């Protein structure tokens, strides 16, 4: 745990490093890792010093809460909470996602069908605003507007230095049922059933996600927290998790391994580096079987374009990067998946049901204006990560633009961690532009922090 005095010194260091950034110079965090697929703005400044803001301040088992610094990774947070039999309400699937990043940039995982998104378990947060102030924002009170607009603001309104979050009990293991569906409508009906009942075939469901390999082969993985799982699988070595869905109808992992089941092979994206070949896998060091290492390899490729040069030399077409997570209303999910299979053709794709968190007391569900999902409606997050060849007569970005249109036509939303192509009017309509401008003017009156549209789209 990090001492409060050390936290205060780290916050003071951050404020001083922010004050040292020349006016007009882009502001960014000096982070060692990133899970973004958007290029960062070029800047001559070294970045804001957040080196002392990456720890857990406290875990309160009785209250079921934790105070966490903004740059703390979920890997470190889980290591601090699991010994207490607790975990965050939603643990994004990659180890080096930070708590502050998941709140300002959104996150999701298999408990989202009942616990919503990570920002919905935040009860208060300290934010360094564009005006250089440290303010404590809560759901009610003087800075409630900042609290509501912070999710999906991507650092355009400020940076979280401390967050207090709710925790939930967790058992030693997670028992899994991998249920296959040959019709997508049957899969969406099963999701709706689990959402309503909280169970499947008489057994409680604590976690739910899935994979579509094709419209005729899709799986829901239904997880139940348990202390009674005598035989546990391990997918950190030679075995590869996503392949197990096709081979096993039942499985079990320790809770720790379940939370990071997707990280070892970056879902299935490690195949691009040959790591899933049995010989390569035996030789590939275990410490490199992590999403952050694969992401570093991708950044190197983007910088040096080695694969693109080889493709040109071989006479292959250039490729368009298609790396997206989109939320589609459950009623439209089957149609979208069929459209995606016919028009984009990437597989597998990840499926993760979600709903905004139900209120725990009197009143209606809270709204989040910069990512306006509808309370009471079930969505499915569909994740697809890779590239497609650019067809003759087409341009780079055409496939992504067609996906954006399809998502909007079906009443969905798209996360902004990767490439986006919206014009400003459409962007403002989809991502709460009017609310964002009002909060921006209040907390960053000189607009020192890069705007939300500029971060997500206009840099293109």
C-alpha cells in the first residue's frame, strides 16, 4: 500500500509538472504503457510526471471499498484486493489498463451484464483539471457535472489522481460453462434470459461473455464464483484459452487466472506474432506472454512498417487496421454480427453483454452524457481487432467508416480508444458534445487540455 503522505507528494509533483508545460504545448501523461490504438500527439514536453501515482492507497474490507491512485494498473489493484476475498466490480481484461484509464476511457468485462462499466462503481475521485486545480468530484455536490462527464472524456477534462471504488466478494475459483449456439438469435435469447434471471439451467451466473467464430458457431461462457472446483485449468503456459471454448463444455480457473484469462494471448491476437505455434510457444518466454508486450510490438510495427514493406515486396494489397469495440442493443446484435461477417469478415469476435448498473437505492439509473447508453437496455459489446486488405478502388478507412455507419444505424455506440472517422456534428450528437463543452469551459477555461474530438478524430 502507498502511504498517504507519499500520495500527497506525488500529486504535488504532478501539479508542478503540469504548470511547467508551456502554454499551447500539447499535454500528455508520461506513461510507460498504453492500451490506446490512437496515435499520441507529438510534443516536445516530457509529459506529466505520474510516477508516484500508480499504487493502491487502502482497501477497506468492511466497507467493501478501495482508494486507488489514478495510474494504478488493474493487475496491481487485483493483487491488493484478492487476499481480502474482494475484487473490483468490473475488471477490464488486460493487466496494464489503469483505473483512471478505464474510467476516463471506458472499460468492460464479463461482470458488466450486472455491474455496468468501471466508472459506475466509483463513489468519488480527485481530478487534476485543465485549470491546474485538484478537485474532489462526487455524484452529488458542487462538482457533480465533472463527475458525470468524466467517463469517456479521454483526458480532455482532466486526469484522476485518486478514485474510491466499490468492491465485491469473490470466491477462490470461477466455474465455467461454455454453451454453443448455431443460431445467433438463440444466443441473444440466452443472454436476455441470464440478464433477467441471473442464472442458466438452475445455476447462478456471476460472469458472462462469449466468442463468435462464425454466425453458425458462437459460444457463451457463463461463470459462477465458487470455492468448490477441484480441477483447475491453466492457460498461461502451452494451453490457449479461447481454443478451450470449442473443446470443453465445462472448465474452471482460479479467480486470479480467470480475471487475466484473455491477457496471456491478448485474446487471440498473439497469433499474429506466431506465439500460438507449439514450437514458438515453448521457446517464447512466459514473461513476454502478456498484452503489454504484444502492444509494444505493434507500436514498433506502426513506427517502422516492416510488415507493410514485406507485403508490398510480395505484391500483396495494403491493409486497413480494424481495431474496435462497439456496443450494439441486444435486439440488433444478431443482425449486426451477420452484417459484420458478410462485410468485414474478421473472426473470431468477442461478445460481452452489458447494462448500465441498476440503482442500489431510490431513484433512476445514473446517466453518463459522454457515452449515453440507455438505462434498462441490454447491449452487447462486440470486439474485433486486426486488419483487412484494402480492396481495389477503396481507401484506407473505408471499412471503419462502414462499421461506424452500421453501428449508428443499429442504435449502438463505439468506444474511442482506436481510430474514429466521424465529422464533428455526428461526433457531438453521439458523444454529448453540448455537455462536454459546458464542463470543459468550467474546468478548463483556457482549453489547455486537448479537446475530445481532437483526441479521437481530428488528429487524422
